[in-house]
């Protein structure tokens, strides 16, 4: 596909073409430095490179073509929005851009300055008109996971139609009932947007597709427990990021191929790093594309990342939806129960996360954990202290990092991560 | 002859070891031309190995490539360097506090190994830079600022953590008629309070070795002793600002 076709498409989407060119240039350079410079990558990484190089090109074209054929595009920012239902309504769900500093000045005109980088980023991307995904959406589905997002969606709704799902804040029975009703409310909404009716058969199909995606990500996680690490943390993070915007069935197929290759590598004792390289688990806030700062700093400091305990990581795929239901009601119950297992820091209490982080660190044979909170993210900053204590009790060292998307603290981060790695050697 | 070089934001230090013992040390301001400053620091030194630490640790490699291309160069972080340096002077050390030009580090150590550490992030609150900046408001050289503050007897609360806001706060306290010595004391207290919290987060153990240029400030030292109470033993090496460079050199022996 030629660049001219893309430019026309971006024009139709009313992107700010100059600013968008600037973004693509930075993204390309970043990707070159952080990804393409890696040694001994998998052949399967070609898919990652291709998807990323076409992130604003071919994938958008696919979405536009689907739209022309009558399908709807649903944008999200959270793992609570049930993709099963979106698929059942024959719509396409994509995770929206929220991982780079963009349109910050504009965003700060409608949301407070002391808002986390992720929220500022999605508002900024919209206001600066540089995200073709955001511009392609027929509807954006928000959720009430934290106060920052909750209030930001009010402002976002002024810019683009935004529908908000109420995520409960506890795991009580009443909370489960609330979430069930929210799932039903979303079904009604998506049926209205798409004009399609969700039947048991369609929802079963949606569940199968979403579960298949989760299974392949679970498979990847299991393989990463091998030593030496068979894949870099950067590539694994990218896989998790891509899982939010590529076609789910294609993604699953490609990732199963990549996992086959990993199995061969592991059988041959091959890894991307030396066996003695310190293994680290990332835990905390999600890292949306192209937020690769911390993984890059970490893997440049002589360590390898073996897992991501985050929404763009295990929180997205650890739990499957029970597939035994046959009626719509049974499936909705199964969906609600699955989603309520998510150990998001917005819940109180959220003790299961402490157990999950510790167990994951052990399963992945991690030597230490980097807890990552975005500046101004109250829920995860609070939990950083709890996670630290829980890990300490198990003799697993942890370092707590608080940062954002800017590059001004890269040198300080390097020092801290290098020092942390030194303590593990 | 092993050389340890610590390039910090305000100053750079060199320590030379012979048979594991420091035989020579030197310091220069970092300035905006750290490369030439470091070259001058190494003037007349013919090391067999060099270890760099501090924010400018990567610069050390560059300089050695030019001066002594055959000489092996490595780097360690200032965390590890300060721990090794502190333990060299005080083998019984269980915690280290380093307040340098631009950052503050607190660490707990055991048998010379760092167990846990904390560093201030991007902001210079509670560091040597804070003292230098606020001393400027009083038109007093930073070396004399501690002694000046010790003349105070009643410190007003300074709550601003930001260096710039602290200046604003100090100015408004002056306008309210507070004695300048007292305001200076208040500024020192605010550093110690911040430091105490950081030490608390790494699990304050005793004895605590205080390193870095700010350990030479008598007011910070006296307030910190008071703050820690009788239970914690506070130890200060003769040349606290040389600890990083010494530790870097020692790391080559390990």
C-alpha cells in the first residue's frame, strides 16, 4: 500500500498531518533504537515489526474497510471492557493510544495538570488529532476504574461520544450484581450502536475468540519461565500491546507460531541473554504503546524482564471465561465472574493482587521486581508499598519506580535500575 | 594503582589506591566542561585500572579512551560505590546516607552489600543544591551556611519541598520579621526531616554512615543526630565527599 493512500486516509480522518508526521518519525526512531537494535530476535518478531510499522497504516485501512462494510469500531482504555460482547455484536474493539506525551498543553486546558500521563495522553492524542485509531472510533467505552479516568471521560465525552461502564470498587456480592447489570447495559448499548442483536451463539463465539487470545498469552508467559530467557521483555511487552489493537484471530495464530519457535529455542537451551542475567518482573501500571522507557532502561542495565504484572500483561489474560454456559444468562454470569477476578488497584481491599504478584515472581523465577507507578496514580502508588512488604516477606527484592512518559528522568532511572541490578548480582 | 573517579553534578573526586589503601585524593568542580576537568583531575596519574561512578560515570570511559587507551575502565553506580566506601571506613556500618550536590541516597547494608535503597527522583529538594541555592538568598558562601544556621535558636517551619518554593517561603518569613539565622536553621531542619523519611523507608539501621559533601555541614549533622536520637550511631568519615570515588576504586578489587 502506498504512502499516498495512507495520507488520503489520514486526511479523511481529519488528522493534523504535520503533527502526525512528527509522531511517526519519533515512533520510528524509537522503535529502531529500542527494538530493531536487539540481537538474536525471534523470526516471529517479524510480525511484530510489521504490525508496528503499519500501526497507523494497514491496520487503520482494515478498520476503515470494515466500517465501510457496516461494522462499528469501539475504542477502549481498560481491560474491563468485555471484548466478548463487542465481538458478539460484530464490532471491532481496539485499545486506544495512551502511551506517549502528545498534546499535553491542549489536554491541560480541560483536565488538571496533576493527572497521570496515561490520561493526559489519551486526551492529548484526541485534542492534537494525531491518533487515527481514536479518530476511527464510532464510540469510546470508558470505565470508572479511578477518579482521574472517571472525570476525564466527562471531558472526553465533549470531544467524542463516550459511554462509561461503572466498575465496582469492591468484590462483594452486590458488586458482582452491579457488574452483571453493567454488562447487560453494555450489551444494550452495543446493540443500539451496531444494530445487531447479541444471541447466545454469537456471544459464545465472542468468548471463544477472547479466550483463545488469552490462552496464547498464557502460553507465552509459561515459556518465559525458561532460563535463559528465550525472549526479551521488550518484545513480550510489545506482544501484549499489540494484543489490544490487532485482529484477535490473526494475533492468536501469529502468536502460536511464535510460541512454537520459542519452544524450539528453549529445547535447544537458547536464550536472548546469558543464563546468569538477573531476571526481573515488572509490576504495576499498564505500559501502553509506545511507552517502552522503563523496559528499555532495565534491559540496557544488564537485566532481562520475564513478566509484566499489569493490565498490558497478566491482568489482561490470567483468567479465562468459563465456556460451559449455553444460554445468554449463563454466559453473562460467567463473563461477570471472570472480570471480577481482575486484581485492579481500584478495588478495596485488593489483597489477591499481593498473592498474585508473589506467585508470578516465583513462577517466572524472577530475582527481583520493579514496581512501576505512573506519577499521580494514587491506586498503584499506594499498592507499591503493600506489594513491597508482601515481596519482602517472601525474600524477593523490589524497587519502586514512579515516573511518566517524559525523558527528563532517564539518567536517574538508569542509576536506580543499575543499582538495583547490582544488588541482585 | 587503581583510580576511582566520582563525577557528580557539582564536583568530581578522584581517589587512588595502592595495595588496597587510599594514597591520594583530589577534587575539582564539575563545571560545564566535565571532560577537561576530569582530564585535569587525572593529571600525573598513571592508573592500572579505573572505575567511574556518579552521573558522569560514562564520561570516565570517554576520557580514558583518550588518555590511557590500554587501561581497563568499568563503572559502578554511586549506590554501590558509597556502600563500599562507607564500609571501608566503618566495617560495622548498617546504613548509609549520602547527600550530594543533586541527590540524596539512603541505603541499608549488610556485610557490605546493599539490601535496599531510596533516592530522590528528578527534584533537587533536600540536597546540596538546595543548601547552595538557599545560602545564596542569605548571601553566605555555602561552606559557612551550616555554622550560620547553628546561631539560630527557634526555627520556623519550612514546609515547601521544592527549592524554589522554599526560597519564596524564606522570603515571606523574613518579611514577617523572623531572624535570618532562625530561617536558615528552619531550612536545614527541612532537609533533615526529608532525609529522616527516606531513611525510614529503607529501614533505618545503626550505625549509620553519613557521606557526601553535605556531611561536612555542621548544622545538618547536629540536627540529624538529634533527629535519630540516642539509639542510632551516626558516623562521619574524615573526607565524606570522597566516599563515592573511594568505593568505585575499591570495587575493582572485589
